[in-house]
C-alpha cells in the first residue's frame, strides 16, 4: 500500500492557502465562496494527511512550522495546476514567429533549440532571418522581427544576456596563414559585429594585414580558412571541429569576449513568441556556450 501513487486534492490546497493569506476561516470562505463549515471540513481533511497546519489564536489562525514549510509548495502546485489548465483551455500554440540570428549561431547551438520547440509546438511557423548582428538590431527596433539573438561587446546592450563567449582567432588545422605578412583576414562581411574590435586589436599591435573574401557568406569564409588562405574570428563555441583555435601571442593580438543577447520586439507578444523566448533561455542555459 505504501508504494501506491497518491494524489493531492488541489481544492484542499486552495483552501489552505486562502486561510494562510486571510488568517481566518470566515474570510477564506468569503474569498472562495464557501461556507465556514465547508472550509473547516476541508482543512480538517488536509490536516489528517499532513499534520497540524494552523495554531488557533483568539480570532486568528497562525501557521505552524509544518504549515510554513507546506505553504510554499502548496502555492507552487496550485500555480502549476492553473498553468496546465490555461494551456489546455487555450489549446495548441500556433502562429508565426520571426526569429533573427547571426549566421554562426544558426549553424551551432540554435538548431537543437528550434528542434525542441518545433517538436513541442508543431503548429508554430518559424521564419528564420539570418543577418549580421548590427542589421538584426535594426530589424528588431523597426519591428521587422519578433525575437533576435545579437552578438555584442559585453556590457554594451539593452538586451538580455544569455551567454558570454570568448572571441578567438581561427585557422586551418596545421595551417600557416597566421604567419604570413601581411596577415590575411576574412571577416565574412563589412557588417560583422566582430569587425570593429578586431580592427582595433590589429591596429593597436601594429600588424600589417589585409582583408580577403568578404562575401557575406559564412560558408565561403569557412572554406577560405579551411584552405589556409586566411584566418578569421569567431566565438569559441561556434568554431567547427575541422578548424583550429589559434593562440594569442606575438603574431595575433588578444580579443575581448562577446555576449549573446536576446532582444524582443516592443509591445504585446503572441503566445508563440513568449514560448519560444522561454525555450531559447532554457536551451542557452543547457548549451555548451561558456557562461
């Protein structure tokens, strides 16, 4: 018998919480539209299961130590019950979510987040907009997209920081491009969020360098680096396994860390947008991106 599954009656928990909040069975009954007799019977049933929850003091009721421990869990269980009922009442989430993300994040830790979300909410259509971070910032400000993942220098953001990652130099495995003079650098595009800090770092160490193949395509940059024609700069967590992270030193200046920030469009957001926002937060917390 002890191993049998037992279920708590949420109605009893609501009565308990109402009494705790009002310190009176009469007031709790008024709040719940129940008679004092019904409230008394319900709390008696609950105390038969849990032990004493209240101490009677004149005209008020005070929680016992057992009641104090019980109260927080009761509130959480009621909230979860109400959340589940709301989900069932509202039905499946549907609609369109316009999500913006830089090319490097689309190819790394964003796909599993979207897979989990799509499995849970198959009726939601996701429109993925791939742009450089400065362009995404303009799009979210103008309302062209609902959500955006934007790479920005640490601390310089109006978004929600999901992760902080190292900005690193990347080259071909066993390559020698980083030893060449002038140093060949591929930055994907002129709008790349990393470009200003990279150019500043190169300028401060007086390196002679030149840009190569700024085609706007991360695939073209990856192929260029893989062929040892140039080096590039990416977040450490987005570096493909067939390329190497190059050490800082005499030939390559140290680079700052960057934040991955979440932005939401202003105004009332549909359920689908809010739910994807939560999934992105959960996915970022579980990912390998350094915090």
